C-alpha cells in the first residue's frame, strides 16, 4: 500500500487535500487499497474504527513527546537533526550524514 501512496504522492500533499474532508481523503485511500486487492468497504471500516483511532492517537502523542512535529524529522544516535530540509537531494543528505556516521 505504501508503494501506491508514494506513486500517488501528488494527490495527498497539502495543496491537494486542503479542501477535502477526512472522509474524502479516506475514500481516495480506499481506492488505492482496492487497486492492490483489498476490500474497499473493509478498508474504510478499519480507517474509522476505534482501534485505528486509538493507535493513531498513541503514535501521534509518542511522536510529539520526541519532538517530531514535521516530516522528515531525522535522528542520529538519539539526536534530533533540525538543520535539514525536505527538499534535499540524495547528495545533500550524503554530505550532511556521512560525517555524522563516520
């Protein structure tokens, strides 16, 4: 499923979803789920289940406790590297990370 989401990334960026409801976004995800053989209705049911809601709340809270408020958030050896950018290329990452991992 994650491959399908990344292949359709432009459909889920802020600009593409800012005027959509939670239900509309879930329906868009359900179409992707169906395209990989999942049952669309079961997927939608799971998306709005109490179990999934509690799971998301737990992980959101956990992330916030670790100072994860945006993506990407990068940690190396337990240290939050705040001086990076989501627009970096692979070369940019290599220049930044190689010295830290040496």
